C-alpha cells in the first residue's frame, strides 16, 4: 500500500530523521510533537498548560494537513516528565476532544527533547 508523507508549516519542522506524519490508506500516524512554536522552533513559554495546549495545536495542524482533525484520533500517547501533570492533561484534553474519546496511554519519562515536559503522538483513522 502506498505511503503519503504529510508536512505542514503550521507545525514544527521535524528535528530529526522522521516525518511529521505518514498516511497509509485511511490511517495516519502522527509523529511525536513537543511544545515548539512552529514559527520560532522554540519551546513555548507560560508553564505546563501552555506546553500542553501547544502540543495539541501542533497535532491538530498535522491532522488537518493529512485531511483530518483531532476528532479522527483513535489512539493518543502522552509522555510526561512529571506524571503529576496528568490531571492538567485531562483538563486541557477535554477542550480539544469530545466523546467518544480516543484510546490513550500516559507514560512517565525521564526526559524529552529540548527540555520539553510533554510530548504526544497519535494515530488517526480517516473516512476512506
């Protein structure tokens, strides 16, 4: 099955050997997003809530570039350097998603690229 590489300037450029997303059929695999401002490629300021919102905004931009939206998310992985922020992720996530919510994992990690406190990746299932 052919693969389509997804790219948008509305999300941070890849900072390594990967694509922002890869579409295979009606499935889109979104690479991990950290809270980089796509215009400056710097971490956003304003604390943990601002970081979480920027990650969701980055994921949404890539989803749009693939022809979908966050509503098409079937699986979301959340990586946190401090699982104490889990409740805040839930609070902000409820503003970006509606029921039925995607399947999700939340994983505590020692560190993330560029000193970010949160990273997320996702899988979308688009209408064929």
